[in-house]
C-alpha cells in the first residue's frame, strides 16, 4: 500500500468519528450567526447615532454663532433635524431586520432577509457619506461666495490675517479637512459594516448550497 492510500484510509477512519450535522442543525447554526450579525449592526448604528448627537451638542457656541451670523443658522438647524430623523429611521429598519431574522423558519426566507439587511446597510452608508459630502460642498461654497462677510464676521482683520487671498486659502483648508473626515468616515464604514456584511454574504452562500 503506497503513502497516498494510507492517507486516504486514515482520513476515512477519522471522518467516521466526526459528528454528522443534519440540514436542520446547519440551518439553525446559520440562523443564529446571521441573527447575531444583524443584532451587532443594530447596536453599532445605535451607538453611532448617540455619538453624532453627542457631538452636535458639544459643538462650541462660536461655531453655532458663526452659522447664525452668516445667515444659515436656521437652515442648518432644520437640516440636522431631518438628518437625525432619517438616521433614526434606518435604525428602526435595522431593528426590524433583526426581529424578522429571529423568527425566520425556512431557508428561502432567511436568504431574503439577509439580502434585505445588506441592502439597508448599503443605503445607510451611501446616505451618511453622501449627506456629509453634500453638506460640506454646500457650506464651503456658501462661505466662499460670501468670503467678504465671513472675513468680517470672524474679525480676521483684528487678528492680522490679510484679506488678500483669504477666500482661496480658506476654501483649500476646508476642502482638505473635509476630504480627511470623509476618508475616515468611509474607512470606519468599510472596517465595521464591511466586515459584518461579508459575514452575512458568507452565510447567504452557505444557505444557497443548502437550497439546491
């Protein structure tokens, strides 16, 4: 008997000792794993909402005063309210997805719920990143087109900042800061939600194998 035959025989003998998992056992395991992942998506999104709300309330008064002095205070206030309402709506969807997966009783339904959760997370990420990009573009464009008023409101003259090229320097600084923040935001979503979505995708593929 050659070496390969020996290895095969040894593997077959080990295989007999391994516990056999039924279709139902595998389904329950994938259901539990998927439910846990969606629960974490809900918890993380809830923590994110608390973080952004906390950040909003600890913004220095000078920043809020600047927005009001520039004439966009009310607009930013109501925009933030709408943003947090939309954010909260996504969290409700995440919770509903979690509850739906918990009571799923067949493979096709679980696959459907996994796809629904993945879509919701994608829309959530696109919305948050898109909202930040649009807000940055609006504020930077507004400040740039009203740079003379901004220069006076922030009293840069008394600080020795020359008005010449002020608008260009300001907008370049704002864009660089905005790009850095957006990059960090995308990195956060890619690391946290991206990993969870990959795990859900892996579960989905396993369910596909079971369904055929």
